[in-house]
C-alpha cells in the first residue's frame, strides 16, 4: 500500500535535511509502528506523508498504491484515503466542529465523485462514531478543538478518522497527553478500524501504546533513516534496553 | 492683512456646492429649515471637503478620494427590497423618496419630508462641529427618510428594517428614531446600492431611553462605483443596552461614523464591526464614544478582511468624563490581510479624565494561519474552500454573538456571498 523509497527531505525555509534516505514498506492490513528517539524525524515523516508544504522532498519517492503522491496537495492525498492524526490538533476558533466534519466528509466524497451526505445520514454517522468513543455530542457544537482537553482533542482526531474512513492512517504520537482510560478508548477506536484493506502507521516514542494497538511490524527511525525493522518484539526490546544498542549497531 | 489664498475647488466640491441652486426648489421645508440648509452649504463652501490635514479625516482624505459626485437621476427609484428576515416591517426610502409606511402596533412612522415641510425638525439639522462634512452635505440636501417613534414598553416581535436604496444617482436621507422607555427591538438599517455610480448620505439619529434593549444592525451592500457617507448618532439612557452592528460588504468609498453618548447610569454600549473589503475600495468606520456618567460599560470589536487593493480605516475614540467613575470600556480591532496591496489603519484614542476606570484597546493584523490551513486541507478540504472557511470563521465569531438564529443565518449568507465573489 505504501512504499517509501530512498526519501530525502528538508525544511523548505532553511534547507535543514531531516529525512536522509528513508526506506519503508507498509502492506494493506498491516499495523506498522515507527519508533525512535526525539529528533529522529518521526513527526516530519508524518507531515511529509500528509503533504505539508513546509518540507521539500529532494530525492526519492513516496508510492501509495503504486502511484507517486509527491505532486498531490494535502486535500488530494486525504481524498485518496491518507489520514494524519495530529500530535497537536489545531484549535480553530469560529469553525464549528459539526460544520467542519460535514465539509470534510463531503469534500472527500466530491473528490471521489460521490453525492454529498444527506443531513440525517451525516448526523447518524456522527452520533454513532461519537458514542463509540464515549464523546459528548454537545462538544461537537463547539468550535473545532477550542477548549478541548488534550484527551478530548485526541478523541476528536480518532472520531474524524472513523468518519472519514481512510485507507492509510498515520497516528502521530497519539498517546502523548492521554491518561490510561483515554488511551484505551483511543486504542479501541483504532483497533476497530483494522481491516485487510487498511494500513495503520503508529508513530510513538513509547512502547505503552503498543500494548493496546499491537503492531505487526516495528521500525526504528534514527537521523532520518530506518535503521532497524522487526516484529512486535523489537518494541519490547527497545522498552527494556532503550535505543542506544540499536543505534550503536547501526553506526 | 488677510492673504488667505482661495483654493480652487475640486470637481467634487464644485458639484456639491453648485447643485444647491438647482435643487433648492425641490427641497422640502421653508423658513428656518431653509436657513439651516443655507448655513450648511455655506459651511461646506467655506471649508471644502476635508483633506488629510483635518485630524478626523486623516486616513480618509475626502478631498482626494472623492473625484466626482454622481448627478441626481430622477429615474433611479425602485421598489422596496424583500427583507433579510421574513416578517420584518419595512420602511423604505429609494432614491431619496420614502415609500409606504408599514403598520406596526405601538410604532409611529412619519415621512421625514413631511417633518421638514412642517418645520418640526430644526434641531435635527444642526451640524455637529467644524469637521462634520457628512452633516453639512446631508443638512443641505436631505429630502426624506423616516421618523420613527416606538412607544414605551413595546417589545417588537419582528425586526424593523429601514431601507435606504440608492441604485445610482444621488440621495440624502435621515432616520430619526426614538425608542420609548423600556422598549425592546431589533432594527436593520439596510444601506443598499445597485450596479451604478451613486452618491448618498444617510444619518440615523437614535434616542435610546431608559431600560431599553436595542439591537441595531447597519448592513451595507453597495457597488464598486458608489460612495456613501453615513452617520449613526445615539444617546443611551439609564440601564439601557444598545448593541450596534456595522457590516460593510461593498461600496467604493464608504465612511460610517458612529457617535454615541452613554449618558444614563448603568447603560451599556456594544459595537461589533465587520468590514469585508475588496477591489479598490476605501472604507472608514469612525467612532466617538462618550462615557458621561458613572457605571457605564462598552465593548467594541471590529473584524476586517482585506483583499485586493482595498483600504480600511477604524478610528475609535473613547472619552471618559471626570465624573464617569467605574467606566469599563474595551476596544479591539483585528484585521485579516489577504493581499500584499491591501491596507488597514487602526487608530484608537482614549481620553480618560476619571481616575477609577478600566479601559483598554488592542489591534492586530495577521494573515491566514498556515497551521490552520494545513489542518483543514489534511482532512480533504481543498485549499480555496479551506481559506474561505477560515476567513468566514474570523468574522463569523462576531456575528454569532447575536442571539437571534435567523439573523445570524442572514448575516452569514451575506458573508458567504461576499467571500464567493472576492476570495
């Protein structure tokens, strides 16, 4: 589903290279965890997948279902099924959450040549998804993420993911700022989306989230490269031993 | 020795002054009304249009900006417009002529032309001060309008819509409106234009008696050719609330002055401004607010969206009298600048003579937040639509403070229309 080939990318503004020859393949149905120390390029990778303009790809390619997505803007990538759950979801005053959800869902439908959702159908879907995440529907009448707690913001991200039904989900440090109950709810939400035609990339600093979202593969990112890949036991190894020995091995 | 060289009048100044002789015969009122008109035109002739050297007009150099004045066009009259909220009572003026009075229980409507003919409005034609160019032009040429009187304790179930329609040509109108003690009402002052070149002035003189709760919305949609100079002048009585909205969504050259006196203890004034500025337009909202007595409050929030080569101005002057202790006055002016050639000038002015008050002001200018834009795009919303959502959100925050859902919807419809045409 996703194939990243020898990717090099830098910050557009100052030219700092962050991703330095990254290779990664994620198959449909797979849950891949990307771990790595601070500053290894994890969040940057998620932004580049989503198409953020602040980063410039200088070499290599990103293939999604066999096609390069480098020339697509973020909204086009989203319409093709790529979803980024943000580490720090934006607060946007003045945009009602409900209105935002409706516009987002219908924009994607339009891009795919589908009819817009009828209001009752839309509301029904939102209610069901919110209930499964134990979210108060009243919250969705407020401006987008404004005044939401850290946990509520993360839940709202998963709610959007459920509603938009993406094919490739990228979760950027979704566990940060969550207490254990919220973590379980969020993880259940992600697990419910696991399916043979959907891939999930879980970016995390800690093993903790992976107890709840059990990965098929684990990849260690360091200095903009994947330096080691393995199964879920690799995450446990990292939890016990830290990154030092793997980094040492690779160096 | 007086060596004051007489300046050659500009084309617009000449047109404004010279028309008086031709128009005189058609202007209602005689005796004292006539002399008030004569005095106004004399003052205008003497001073000319204000240039940037006049402090109150520094950012709107009318002498330079007003290149020409649309001539009168007796064929420019139209019917009343459908109201923005269905069920509203409509009192319309088109091309300077009042149409039919609506019937509303507890509300009296009289054509302003009749009041001029009766000579019962002499004080109303007074010029505010030497800088009152709008008052001068209007007093000299006003033909009509509506004098409205709302009885004590009346609560209007539906809005009252005062329409001033000037599709092209020239017109000068007034709306003196008196709210009796304890009245509750929503008034929509609709300043509407057409496609053509227009020049108009409009003055609303509003008396808000004790205990009233009034929402007054000035909604301006003019063409890219038309000029409008307008005033909203109000006094607020004891424990009364006046909630004023100024929504500018079109016009080549617009100046909306707001002059308010908080003169009853416990009264509250709220101003919300939405300026949607595009093309080569110039739009000026100038407010003077006097807190005259103890325990009065006010908040002004002005939100501006500036695109193309448009230029906007907000001048907000708050004066707190020596005896007006416990005044709480706050003012904010926020601008979203969407183009490199747009400009917005904000000039706050606080004159505080009392020592126990809370007063503050702030101004910001920003572009669209790239993080916000990326977030919306990452959810599949195309860039242009995402920008539109964010721009709308910036001004909708102010509009949504209105409690009335129908009103919010109507105003958001106007935002949408403007955004679709300009962004």
